[in-house]
């Protein structure tokens, strides 16, 4: 006699695993929305393909508690419900529910006891419906269907509009200016007061607003309304690539060269770091986190031979103890002090310097970890408080720079790497969409620019346009005023959004580009 026990148990095991997977997926989506509200499907796919070992332990702990443990508790609850509910229903008085379907001229009778079939003979009804609902929610939150559609379709938009910096004339002035690039984590103009283009009655970044008003800041409107975020530029490494190379970060497609290895990071790209290195600049990048996360170190060392100084460097030099770890590494108040020390050293060198730094305190869900003694006790919300602190610290740093001997010979560029991902923060406020602009725009400022812009207001532009604009601010003459997909904002040349509009440009950028894969990813 054949043993059929194993065959009978297999469907049950598959069902139970499917049910648990759906529960885990549901809690995982909630965790993702709570911790990273404003993200794209492309970023989710990218993040799942890169090493996560250098991310803060708090994220892993939060996921373990909020998703993994919660899903186990949810599964146990459903198991108990499946045992208890049929017993309860059997004790209920027997009655029938008569249904009349006028549309089909049918009559039906549903007995209350038939509900138990959801957990027995018709057990797959529940997980099937659950899965469909998850797909709908994913599409609403992360535009899943648009992502799948764009991944299938191809476009020659990037090929037609891409300008290779190696194929155009780029002329530097005889007197080369130093460059300081300050990337403020998640800085967007939305955080200002309504009078200056934000959504708040009282700005949470007043000092940053004043810095923008006193210097050059490009805007979507008459107010201080910054740069739009194009597809493939909405997270840190993607934002840095966009602003230094004028291109989006589209996912790798070949299975034999996974993102986690980073043997060659965008080998066909040419960044302004490489251009400056050829002109004798000393490229230096400082960050208060582990710079290996997300491929940042590979990108900047392979494109410009940057000297990297990060959280691990601070430990090596004895700046912080080996077991010191706050948020993603160490606080911005320390970062600014270390930046001052390094800038004084770089300023003594005979060669011009390109100093970049990336803050971290205002990263999504920094919470109380980002609050220090410098933070004004002005807002109850911890994220708002972190931003008010970040704004004041940036202003103090700019004041310090203005007092240094190298200040007059230095162009300063300040920008957010992307718009904020803090879930639920912006959504708490009602705000109007400015005339012809996008809603979540990235903060930007140019200080000590060698050239004056033709127009700063009522522009349509993205963070891709900052790449040639940074060089232009240094006094560099760019043939055609275009690099990558970016346009020099100081010039009269229309940007791609001004030429095509945001909707058409973003739709085409989202599609698969054979040119991008062939010439930039795998040249």
C-alpha cells in the first residue's frame, strides 16, 4: 500500500508558507512606508541588490520587531482564528441568507456555516484575495504597474539627449577657483515657510532660506522653490551621480555583475570629479557615515580618484572611540568641525581643491539620535527639530568659511541629495502646488559664482542640471552648455524639462535605454 501522507501534507505546507509570506510581506510594506515614505520602486529594487551591512543597526532592529516578529504573531493569530471560528459558528443558530441577483436573474442561498469553507475546502480564496489587495496597495504607493511597464518598454530619449563631456570643448579659466560641495541629506524647499515657497507657517530651516535669498538659488517659481527629482535620482547615491555626472542611476541588468560587487561602477560615465582631477584638483569627500554603503566609495574613487574620509577614518585617526556609533556614524556637529580642520590643510596646498561633504542628521527616521545640544528647543516633532538644528549648523559653517583666507577664491555649492523620505511628515501638511512646478523640490545655493545667471526664477529643471552648472559657477566654458542630461542653469539654453515638460521627460527616462546599458553600464 502506497504512503500518501507526504502527498497530502505537501499542499498544506505550501499553503501555510504562502500565508506566512503574505503576512510578512504586509508588515514589510508597512515598515517600508513608515520608515521610507517617499521612495520609488526603482530605489526599492536597487536597495535590495546592494550590500546592507553598513546600514545602521536601528533599521535591522526595527524591521525585526515591526515586520518579522509582527508577522509571526499575525500568523499565530490567524491559525488560532481558523481553529476557534468554525467551533463558534457551529454553535450559532442555523439561518439562511437569501440573495437576489437582479442583474443575472438568479437566486441564491448562502448558509452562514459555509464561511468555514474559507479555511477548509476553499482555503485559497483568502490568500488569493490578500495577494490581489497587496498588489493594488503596492501599485498605489510605489507605482508598481508603471515600473513594470517602463521596464518592458524601450526609449531612445537618453541616447538622443545625452551629451558626452569627452566629446565637447570644456575650457577652464587660468585662475582656477576652489570648490566646496555641501550635500545636505534630504534638503528640500518644502521645509520653508509659505511666504518663501514652503508649506509651513513657520519655517523649520530659516537660516537656509536666508542663505538662498542672499545668494544664487534656482527656483521653479517666483519663490525659493528648488529642483525637481527625475527618475533614477531620488536616493543618495543616485542623487550624487545625477549632480556630478548629469545622468540617472538605472539598475544593472546583467546577472554576472551584481550590484553588490561594484567592480565597475558606471564605467561609461564621466563625472566632474574626473574633469577636475585632470585639471590638477585635489578631490576630497568627507562623510559622517560608512562611505562604502550603496556604492558611494566605489563611484567617487573610480570617478575622480577622490580621497575618502568617513566614519571609519574618524575611528582610525582617534577622533571618536571604536564603539562610538550614532545614527549612521557620527553627528553633523562633529562632521563640520572635522571639515574645518581638513579645509585648512587643503587650503595650504599649491593645487586647487574640490572638497565635498555629505551630512546625515536629517536622514529619514533619524529621530532622537539626530538631536544634540546645538538643536534649538523650538519644535515638538523630532524631525522638524533636527532640521532646525541642521539649518543653524549650516549657517555657522558658512559664516566660518567667509572668515577664511581662501573664501574669495572658492565657489560653494549647497544642495540636497534628494527630497526627504520621512514617512508621514510632509503628508501631515496641506500645501499648494506652485505654478507649473513639481511639489517636492531639492534645495540649492551657489555662493561666489564666477558668472551670473541669466534667470533664476520660474525655471523647469532637475538635479541633473546641477552637474554642468557647478562647472559653470567655477568659470568653466562648456560647449553647448550641456553635460549628460543636464543643462547649465546659468545659461540661456533651455533645460530638458523646459524643452519636453516633466511628464514626457520622466516617462521616457523611466523606460529601458539600450544606449544607457551599452554605453554607460557596460561600455
